[in-house]
């Protein structure tokens, strides 16, 4: 029969791993080395991993049925205490793993001590982080799908709206506003693909690697992997406990996603400014000024743009953390959690708020069209017209450049030049040129796959809807 241990013994940190030490750890070192303040969020993964390990120990004859049942009862109580906010997290016990193990031993006695048979905190923490991150990736994928769906909805409603397309932030050619938004859908779709790919490498079980060399106990690692939903086990014990490349790879994927969010943020900020006036954001995503009553500031996209640098910094920190470590586990790896946790939190919160914010964008088509007319956005269409009349493109480019120069000098649009004036630049130009030089004509002409014609935009909307529904 398992008997509970005396509560006062559980706070002696040295007893958590060895009786070797002759003096207690200083309070300063305890605070410096403890991680329980931030790694306690791994509690659910730790309990799940421990229960799967206990079930396997029982299956291979290393744990009695009585002890197995006691561990299950104890873990159920610990789960209830944590969920109710009644669990006492102790700094002296350093991390989430020892806190849970100590409480389990307090509840069920020697059965709690037997739970650690065949494992180390090294493979335990690696398992917990992977298990936790796998669940977070699944949630992020759902949020990425929601953001894409919101963008697709706005794109479909604005397939016919003309936006000045820019290169070098100069008006280049007219594009559909819906087409422009679908560019971000493509980016976020690739971000989702990267996360799916990262998840495959996250989903490998380190448990059973023990401290670094494996264990002499006859563990069934594959059984634990199946129980926890892992795709397989880490095949090398040294690698299993020491590398955090899966965390680095996730943070790299998250960084790219935040970069895409930052680019979208920059455009939302520009479009909302008085200089552009293309869109408006709902009031609930903006703030005012403490001194200028007329101001409506796009704080959410500005902050997302800023938080992108924060995630980029986490990536650099994790790469630097790993680069100089010899095999196998080193205490350095405790520093992987805070940047990883913050990356997940930042990306999750940003995706959630952007999906809602994008859905509430107010589009101002007239302002967009006026801006498109100012930049001679159909100049390339005039060049293409001349090419179709038999003029080599380079020569057509030169002809149109002269026409644009003339229009600029007179302060008018290309389409406002008379037919006679246009024919002075090239006799091939006929009356049908004015249909080509309209913004709408330019938009409709680009029907090539992936082009900006509304017909293509609607086809892409349908493709994305089918993809997201699958």
C-alpha cells in the first residue's frame, strides 16, 4: 500500500534529485535557476505525458496495478487543483515537473516516486514542450484559416473595385482591390503549409531517451508514442534531449507569418491615412489622440507591425541559444521556453484580432479610383496596344514615355489627349485606343491565370473557399 510522504520533506529541493549535496541552494540561485513562473503552462502536457508513461510502465511490468491506479487518482486531483487555481506552485521545486511530482508523491506516497522510473527531466521536458507546441500549432492553423476566410470575403465583395497598384510606392497599374487582398491569402496559405510541415517534426516522442543515453529498463517507447498521438519516436537519445531545432523551426515559421502580417499592417496604415483615404477601420480597433481631437489612429496594425520585431528577436535568440551547445542536454535550454511561449502568444493574439479587424474594413472605391487616375496607370496598356499593332515592345515603351511626358506637362491624364495628339506619337493609334486606356478596360484585359481581372479574382475566391472548406 502506498503511503503519503510527510509534507515538510517535499520542500527540500536537493531531495528532488539527489542526496549528494551537503548544503541547500542559496535563495538567489533558486530564483535565478527556477522556471516554474513561466513553464507552469506545460502542466497539462506534463500530466498527460506522465499518465502515458505510467500506463506503459504498468504494461511492461515495472509498475503495479495498484500504483498505476494511485497515480491516476493523484493526477486527477492535481488536474482539478490546477484548473481551480488551488494548486500551490513552489519556487523551491524549480519547475512544473518537480512541482507536480512532489504533489503527486504527497498525495499517493511511493507510487509517485516510482513514476519517474526510466525517465529523466531531460526527456520529460522535451516531451512536454513538443506535446504543448503541437496543440498550439493546431490552434494557430485554425486561426490562420479564419484570417484567410475573412480576407477572401472582403476580396469577393471588392472584385470590381479599382485600386492603384504600386511598385516602389509609385502608381504602376490598376488592380482589383480583391486581387490585392488575395495576395495576402496566398502568403497566409503558405504560412499554414509551413506550420503543418513543422508539426510533423515536432510530433516525435523524446520520452525514453532518459538523461542522454537511453535506459536499461525495458520501456515500450512506441506504446507511449501511440498513446500520446505522436507519429513516432526520436531515434537517437542524445539528439532527443538536447536539440531544440523544432522550436527554432516553429519560431522561424511564426516569424514569416508575422512578417506577412506586418506588410499587411503597413498597407492598412497607409490606406487609412488622409494622404490615401482608401479604407477605414472600425473604431474599436483604433484610438484617439490625447491632444488632437481629430485623430483616429490605427493602433492595432501599428502594434502588430511592432510585435513582428519582437518575434524576429525571439528567433535570433533561440538560434543563438542553440549554436554553441555541446551534446547532450545543457541548462541553457531552459531559456528556450520564454521566447517560444511569447512567440505563440503573440502570433495567436495577432491572428485572432486581425481576422475580426479585416472583416470590418470599410472600402472607399472612389478614392482608390481617383488615385489610380493620377498616376498614368494605363501607360502599359497603351504600350501593349501598340505592340498588338505590330510595334516592338521597346519601341512602344519609348513612344508611350513621350506621350506620358506630354500629359504630365499639361497636367492631364493620358486618356485626355485627343486622338490626333496620340497619333502624332504613332500613326498606328486609332479610335479604339480610348477603350484600352480606361482603368476598367485595363483591369478587365488581364484575364491570364493569376491576373487581376475580376473574372480571375472570382475564380481564385472560389478556389480558396474550396481549399479552406477542406
